[in-house]
C-alpha cells in the first residue's frame, strides 16, 4: 500500500464517495436532499483531512482502493480542525441534524477502550473493482501496520455482508448499536495472529 499525500486527496474522495454512496451509516449522517452526493463528498473530504492530520491515509498499490485510519489519542484541538468541523456541519450534516449526529458519535465512542487504538474509519474500493482482492490486500496491509504500531484495530460497519469478510481477517463483533439500522462494532486485537 501507498501512504497517500495531499496530491491524492481528490482520488481518495472519489473512491470513498463511489463506494459509500449507498451506505446506511453514511446516509444516516449526511442530510438527505438534492445535494446528497455532494454532501457525501464533503464528509469524505472532512474524513481525509482529519486522518491526514491525526492518522494516515493509504491507497492500494493499484490505486483502486483506499483506507482512512485515525489515531483518536492523537486528535487534538486546533483552529484547523474546528474549521473542518464547522464545514462538515454546513456542507454534509446540516444544522438541523447536529444533535442526531453528535448523539450517534457519542454512542460509538463510549464503546472504545481507554487505550490508544487504530481506528479504521473507512476502507473503500471503487464499486467496479470490488470482489477482485483489492480490499483484502489492503486490509492485510492495514493489519500489519496496526501490529507494527502495537494497536488494536476498531471499526464499524452497517453492511451485513461485510461482517463475514472482516471475521475472516480475525475481527469479531463486540457491540451492536441501533440507530434505525444496525451498526456493528468490530475489533481485532494487536495480539491476533498475523495473516
């Protein structure tokens, strides 16, 4: 995998917008109106920037997939992150949905451990390139990276068909949340065997 730079930002946003356009969790957060796709792009732009500052952004070697990783323990208050939060509210969530989004994020974060984690925020592959091993190779490399850093991986998915795929890589469900759709919280410990 390739560590993405700022010059890869538009490509990463394109992959994520394409692969998460119909995702329940993403569509729960973004305002559902005529600008929905633009709002998804705004969410992915925000996620890229936050992970670029407080984590890592990776592309698969063939650039058909990407992963956004956040190290929550490194996330710090800054003017830039505050401006990004405001842009997210205005361009993706919408002011009338702020409390709904904040309540969801609070419920998710309350289920994280009090130790540094490797948070896999997004892993996406262009729809046309899915089921060809791109995501699997990227996830294997993400697991290796987390093991080097000695941090357990945490993630959520609302896509039920992805659960067996994650389980194949040693992830297990440790919590389910209900937001009108099921959000499955998964983790893979740093001590898990290497794939």
